[in-house]
DNA sequence: GTCTTAAATGCAAATAGTTTGCATTTGCAT
DNA sequence: ATGCAAATGCAAACTATTTGCATTTAAGAC
């Protein structure tokens, strides 16, 4: 291929071949702020590579997630969303109406984890925290009926 | 019907007709300790009422969840699971090896929620918190290799 | 009790996000 | 360049869940 993209070394270091589809998806993920569905990423990708296939997007994202390059999240019935694995520990605040996601940098759980370890004799190695609510716009829309 | 079940008043108070399917599912949910999939509940229900239909189970659980009688949870690809809505707000500590679940009564997030509401202008109505780790026994087993 | 009516159910079919089988192409090590 | 495993495109399958519709049923009025 003429230009395998900017992520060849990165991909090879993670034990993956550098393909134009993977490079493209990495570049899209790197630009994007909020987690996106596979289909949204596919629609973005198809602008640069009209032959890319939705199955490939799913397979690439699955592989990325397996390698901890991306993270996949899902809620009840909704589609899963994918984003680059966060460099720093963070949590999500999710609007239950429009599905907007705000990232929360501060984690309030360090002391709590320690106290749980003491009281339960577990070793706590991870946690999952998501807040659910309504964003300002959706609050207004809901108030109007 | 001869015997509408034990939950007639309870159901009527929640604005629902008392049907044998709903009574049966409530009695199953009340007995069961861990959250179950709709299909598991259906398989349990069919023992008492061989004519109950899986669609009905889904519809009943949807209605129960809408009334906050049950809670529905799901992880990634897995099927949703349903359980009676916990009487007290609580969280889970899950052993990643043996899948044991310890319920945590104390919630450390009240102040955090308020500060998030102030900084994001969301209204926060709910949260999901799970801790992951290893129980004492599994720690020992892992240490032994 | 009977009557009335909206809600609930059974059944079959549809939905939709995601996965998979398979033929073909591609990247990478030699 | 060559060979081969891995990745891709395409279409079809999968599967948890939902939905349309005809029929039954519960609750309330009489
Ligand atoms: Mn945290
Ligand atoms: Mn809490
Ligand atoms: Zn919103
Ligand atoms: Zn354990």
C-alpha cells in the first residue's frame, strides 16, 4: 500500500497488522471527543474509504477493545459505543434522553475503596461508576412536555 | 379466576391488573436471590403455568421496571437481568474470579453527585457503581499459583 | 350476578445490533 | 519476490427483544 497511515508502528507493537481500515479508524477515534457507535464511526470512515465495510468496523473495534486500545460501553437496549481507552482514570455522566456523555476527571472513590477493602477483606482492583441524569437542554425539553 | 395470587392488592395499588402471570412472576422474583434473565424467569414460570409466554414475561418485566418494582441491568452483549428493586440503595463488590457478590450498603456519592450537578448543569438522578476485585479465598488461591 | 371496556395475553412475525462463514485480498517475515 | 496467516467485503445468520393482532381477562358499574 502507498501509505499505511500514521499508526503502523503503534499497531505492530500491539501485535496487529497495519491496515488502512485500522489506521483510518484510529485517526477518527483520535479526533473524536465523545464515544461513538460502530455505525457512526463507519459513516465517518466511509468518507475517506468508500469501500470499508461495517463488519470490518465491528471487527476492528473488537480487536482494539481486546488490546485495550478502545473501550466499549453499552446501556440496556442501546447500541454500544466505543472510544479510545482513557489515558487517565475517569467516569461518565450520561444524559438519559439524548445519550450525550460528559467525562468526569475526578474520582471520589479512593477512600471508599480502602474502607471496603478493610471491611470485606477483598482486594479491590477496579471499579465502574456512571452517573445518569439529564443535560440542561433535555431538562428544558422535558419541562415543556 | 379462582385465586388471583397473593399480590392482587399490591398490583392494584401500583395501577396494574392482577393477572396470574404477574402474580407468578412476583412470587418467583421474591424467592430468587440473584438477578435472572427473562428466559430463566420464563423457564421457572412455565413450571407453574405451562401456558405462559415469553413475550408476556418480557412485557411484565418491562411494566414492573417502569413501576420500579424490578430493576433491569445489562452488561455489554449479555442478556438483561431482572431482580426486585432493592429496598435500600446499594452497590456491589464483585469477585472477578469466583463471581461472588457482596452488597455494599454505604453509598459514598452524595456529595460527588451534587458537585457534578453544579459543574455540569446536569440533573443527576441515578448512578451505577460496582467494585471489582478478589475475595479473600481467591486471593489465596491466586497467590498459590 | 351480568355487562362493558380497556388492558393483558398468546402466538407468530418483525426488528436491529452484532456476529459469522467464506471467498478474496493484504501485510509482513523470510 | 514468495508464502502464509491474518484481515477484509459481502451476504447471510444470529439472538435478545419487541410488536401486531386476534382473543382472553380483570376491574368496575350496574
Ligand atoms: Mn473512579
Ligand atoms: Mn450509590
Ligand atoms: Zn440530553
Ligand atoms: Zn472470589
